[in-house]
C-alpha cells in the first residue's frame, strides 16, 4: 500500500501547497512559507481540532491535486493537517532548549572560523612573498666561501692525514710488527683527529670566536666527528689491501668484534645514502662542528669551561646551514635537496650512536687508556693558539 507521503514529489514542488520547494524540510520537500508554518505550529495540537471555516465542500484538503496554493494556505487548521498528512515529522522540529544549543553551536563555529582565518593570514604573511631564482640562491661571495672550505679541507685535513700516514707506514719498516701494531692503535685515530683539528683551525669563522668558545667546540665536537671525517678521507685516499687489513684489525682491537660489525654496517649505509660531492660533506662537517655540543658524555671532573655566550656559535652555524641548503637547491633542485639533507641527518645520527659507544669503550677499557688520554691532549687549546 502506497501512502500519500510516498506520493509526494521530490522533483521541486512543495508537498503541502504545490509551490516551488526550497529543499527537504522536516522530512518532506517544502517551500519556505510551509517550512516556517510547520516549525511554528507543529506542536499546537489544538489547531487540528478547529474546523475549516472556508470549507464549502467543493474540495478536499487531503487531495493535493485539487487544492491550489492559495486555497491550502487560507486555513491554518487545514494546512497543519495537510503537513502531517504528507509526512512532515514533529520530532524534527527543535525545542526551545535545542534552539538555544543550536545558536550557541553556530556562534562557536563562527568564532572558530574567524580564529582559523586570522591564523591563516598570519601564516601567509610570515611566508616569503617570492621564491628566489636559481641565480639568486648563491652570489659570488658564497661561491668564494664554498671554494675556500673545499680548499681548506684538501690542504689542511686531507694533506695532513696523507703526510702523517706516510710517516707512520715508513716507520713500520724499522719497527717489529708486534710493536707497530701496538702503537698503530693509537696512531690511526690520532692521525684522523689531528687532520680534522687542522682543518677547523684553518677556518676564519673558528678563529673569530672567543677562546672559551673555541676550546668548548674543540673539546666537545671534534671527537664525535671523527667517524664522518674518516668516511670522507676513505673516499679520497687510495688504500692498498694490506693497509685496509691493518686498519680493520686495528679498529677491531679498539671497538671489539660486535661494535666493529655495527661500525661497518653504518659505513656501508653511508656509502649507499651519501653522494660523492665534496662540497656537501665538508659543509656538513662544518655545520655539525658549530653545534652547541655533540658530545654525549658528561664528566663531572672536567675543567672545561661552558660558554655563557653561545650566540656567535649559533649565528655561525645558521650561516653555514643556509649556505649548505642553498647549494643543495642550486645544484640538485628542491626535492633532491630534501632527500640529500635527510640522508645526511640519518647517516650522522647512526654514526653518533656508534661513536658514543666507541667513546665509552675508550674511557672504560684499561688497554685503551693511553689512546684516550692522547686524544684528549690533542684537543687542548691555550690562549696563544686561539689568537694565531
């Protein structure tokens, strides 16, 4: 059986008076006047008991096709009965309390939209108004700075390492093998440390810092960078097989077999993720050196003076970060710059974790006490050296 409410058209006419509908209201397509009428009178049950004062028997208010728009609106009682007859639902009309809650919700949503709009305006105003072109990323002074860093690394780090390694292997010929192996466990990390120390000492940005800041960076940040520096040196230096075996056996003696395995794993990861661009690696080493601290070990007996004014360190690091980023975007594009920078961070975090455990082993193993002491002595600066 099909009810009258199921026969109500949903194609654009009001189910009550056949005028143009504005949408579904209280379950039925209605015009705006019938919507307002039902909202005001749906709960006035006494109105249903009032007889139609205009009914002359010529039409039926329940026959939609027989009732014109003007006729059905002439009697409130007939109009309300017609509303219920076509299926309008009283329970969909909000009560006074529900109206209050609805108005509060509307006001709350309006305020939230306004707050969101204001935040969007602030966020947009904080963005750069234009994106620099490729030629604007690096100027002539930036290229000169990059060239100086690459040259300083080649001259002071790479060359120092090669010279010291040549002296070390020349001495091997005049020493018994057992004695050389014993001393090489100290000479190998010492050579890497001295070469990196020489590089940083050659940078004007380092020499411009105060004695306290220079000493602080030297003591806290060079040893955590030895792994990264060793990786870069290995990419640049030719090593014969017997030298590789000697280096491996030395690292196993220092690290222990388990830690050495993790060391090799991180080294292989570095070869997969890091690209062979000397500018990137060397700028990254400089960026990390100007960190607040990379050292994970707190020594209560240390006489190291903590800087009270670290702003020059932060400002220098920010400058090098900007230089590195602009170079990456210029050389490799936006998306590749993000990928390369992310890989730099990932690789160094892996290196730092392994390096931290190596540091613990150096400090706690009696057979490595000499190596640990010599490394600490190498990183001691006096005021005269800082002024050079």
